[in-house]
């Protein structure tokens, strides 16, 4: 059971405190309720650009990293389609340094042409390196555009196209900051060798004076139900043919999410999974195959991807994969198989919770989903899944009309 206390400052900043006296460290985690899904379709990649800009110095602190390193701390951040998360870990006695740093960049980034030019260049290079020049680098750009027609998940976190970042102006950037980087649009989690009273004092002192700003109200277009299969074909300079398939699944807070998560474990969770055993080890059609889902807040995607063994025809590989999916739809799974994936899920969750940084990030994410106490309830939701649930959802998810397929051929 992970204990925490919650309070809200007058400016709307939600604060959660998780005391852990077994460590000399503390974590300060600031999660902003903004991701790539909140961008203008003609100005994408901004949430990710901000992740870089937020390390470029704030109004009173020219270089973010220096004071943190002096205090014995480390930090990082990540952006997804749903959220942007900044976190630092440092000795608990130096925790005020983290409050000072995080509150200053929430109050006001040091917006300048030089900082924007520098970070824009970094992001553009990242785009080229990972998504243009890398083999299979454009897969998820293509697949998102295939699977989504309406919802802003149709573009990647890095952005829809390079020109959106290249053309980002200082005015664009300032407007995005003022809209999303406000106390009322953020969750602060403090974890480690601290007390609730100490955090209350520090939160009031450093974050309390920041103006609340306008609460961003999300109103995203919903993806309509997919009514027919979609396919696309690519020929590129890659070493092996590859097959990618996606199906629409449920939002993160939907109870059926847990069933879909266990389905991915059964099919593709490592070397003992069904797809690996049947298609890699026995039939030797794929050199590797995985099944996973994106874990997104809104209705997301379940994916299967595999690299074909050289000389194997795409139609044979796809037919064998479809046979395995048909098998789980018709025959379901045994209680023993279900128990095995539940135990694996439980041990993975326990392992993740060992890290103070992970605990802080999880509390923040669950609070964003609407209920921080989910961190203590999710295991029961997995345990409640039955073999009947698995067969029922497999039939719904792997419906032919819900399928998006990308055939990726080597030139």
C-alpha cells in the first residue's frame, strides 16, 4: 500500500506527498497536463519542444542543471501524447533547491530567440536522426495516420512534420506556455524522506505566489468507430521485411483496459509468449515478434510488430499470425496461462514500485487520470480478469474491421 496525502494550493496546483523514511533521498515530480494531443494540428511538436526549452533557463536561473548538481541532484523529463513530466532526485536535506528550480520555470521561462533557436535545432536533429534517417523510423508516423482519422493521436509526440518545429515563432511558443504551463494545469508530487508539513510550507513559499492562469479545458475530437480494415504498403531501404498491425482499444480508465493489457502479455510478453513460441521458435517465420499497447489516456492502440525471416513471404507470415489470433478468439486460454501472466504483471508492478522516482511519477499520473488511489487498486483490477474476459475481448479487439496493417518491404 503506497500512502500519500493530497492538498491543493489557492492557485489550483495539486500537491501530493508520499513519505518514505527508508531513504535519504527526495523526489520532486512536476507533471503538466499537456501532451501532443493538445497541439494545433498545424503546429505540432510543441509539447516536446517545451520539454527541451524548460531546461534552457528561467527568469532567475540562467542554467537549470548547475544549482541542482551542486545540491547533489539529477533530473530528466519526458513527453508523451498525453502529458509532460519533469522530475529530479536529490538528497532530502537539499529539497528546497528543487522547489526553487521548478517553481521558477513554472513562473516564467527565459524566453529568448537564442534559446528557441538552440532547442529547435536539437529537436530538428532528433527528428531527422530517429524518424527520417533511421531504418523503420517512419513506421509510427505512417501507422498513426492510418489508424486515426480524427483524434490528435494521429501525429507523434515529436510532431507531424519537421516544418512545424522549423517554423515555430517566439509568439507561438509564448502562447503555448501561457496556455498550458500554469499551476492549475499541473500536479506536484514530492516523495521521500520529507514530511507533509515541510512540503506544505515549501509549496506555499515557492509555488503559492505563481498566478493561477486559466485552467485549460480539453475538448478533443473523438475517433469514430473503425468500420473497415485499412492497409498501407511501404518500400524502403531496410534490412528485413516487417509486418505491423494495430487495433483500437480502450481508454486508460476503462476497466477493459486491464483485459487488453493481459491479452498483450499472453500474446507477446517475451520469449514464453504465444506469438514468440509459435511464429519465431516453431514455424521460424519471424526473427522477432512483439505485442504491446500504447497505454494512452484516451482510447489507444494495441500493436503487433514483427521482422520476417529472410525469404519468408509476407502473406505466409500474416496468415500464420492471423491463425494465432483466431486461436485465442476461439479457444481462449487456460486458467494456468492466465495465472502466469497475472503473476508476471504483479511482480513487474512490485519491481517498478521499488524505485522512489517511479512511485512519484505513478502517483502523479494516476492523479491526472482522476484518482491517485488507483496506484493501490490496479492490482485488484488485473486479478479480477477472467479467462472468459480474455476470449470475449479478443473477439472484439481482433475484429477484421478494427484492423490497421502496414506492410513494410525491404527494397
